[in-house]
């Protein structure tokens, strides 16, 4: 089986041309996220895709690192963001980023339902955030309104039509985020079945 990045490399140009599905909801998420920024904020966005959100946010923070494992997505992102001085794109996964407590805000948009290990991903985010740092995510919770995908998804994945998608509900997602050492500050879902937008604040783990 090919590496998962091959799917995203293949669709990168088509993905870049796709319009935002719900522009009003997207703008609301940008506005809420910016309430957690200052001119000195250090931001990490993982699975940044073609860089749309990174380019929107970077001019109002101190430094913005946007990562993805798809070379095809990053090629487009770098071209789009060439004029933004404090924005860097890097081909990397969370596990490959060194150290800990490096970032004030971490974004994971439209990605948590696609990761191989949700708990490990949340643990990596916790590792990289400073004390009281903020994790912003937007996630499709497929079990809530898209149960049919449990049957169709694996077939589409084998045929190369879809990435591998994890099935969980909004309640299950929130439980996993809280269990990973976060307190949920804000929740937003424009309508049932839409992506769940969550702002969660890092709390210290108990020894």
C-alpha cells in the first residue's frame, strides 16, 4: 500500500481549487481563533494543506510554522505564502518536531478524523504547547450524522478515492481531548453534521 501522503499529493492541485464549503462558518472560526493571538504569539499549524488558513493568520502573529506530510500540498502552500515573511512551511509530522513547550497556539484543522492514532496526536500537541497554551481544531465527527460512511469509507479508501477516515462522535472527541490534558474553552458547530470547532486550553498533567 502506498504511503498516505501519496493520496494528498495526487489531489493537491484539485484541492487547492476547491472553494471553502461554508464561508461564513470558516470566517467565524478565523475570528474566534484570532482572539487567542497577540503580535508575539508563536503558532504551529499541522496538516496545513495548501496553506489557506496559515496565510490568513500569519500576518497578525509573531511566527507561524505550518507543517504537512504532503510535498504536493506544501509546494502549493509555499507558492501562495511566498510574500509572508513570518510564515514558514515545513514537511514534517508532529512526532518529527523536536523539543516541547515551543508554541502558544497549535491548530489542527480538518485533520483529527484522519490521523492514525488520535490519542497520540493529542499527546504530541500537549507536548508542544506551553503551559496554558491553546489547541484549536475543526473536526468532522462521522459517527453523528454519517454512519453510512462506516461501510462506504473502507471501500473508497481501498480504491484510492478517500483517505482513511476514523469514526467517532462529538462526545467521544471531546472526551478524548479532555483526557489528553485539555480544558475546552469554546465549542461551535454551525449545524448538525458539520465540522465541530473546538478551542481547548492545555492544563498540566497530574503526576
